[in-house]
């Protein structure tokens, strides 16, 4: 979360630079609400889904 502004700003700038003109004003880049826990929660969800398929 400490570098949130830098990362989000950089991604926004890069996305707007590379996206087709027709779509430039149709999206926004925002920080995930999960913050630093996003990777752990994502991994847990993946494990749960993988185990339930077996």
C-alpha cells in the first residue's frame, strides 16, 4: 500500500498511452481494496477451487 499512488499512477498513464483511442475514456485504474492481502487471498481462493475440483 505504501507505493499505491506511484504504481496506480504509472499503470494509468501507461494504459491510456497504449489503449485504442475509442476506449481511453471508458476505463479507470484503481487500487484493489484488498491491499497487501490480495495475493494471499488470491492464492487461498485458487487452492480452494483446485481442491474442490478433485
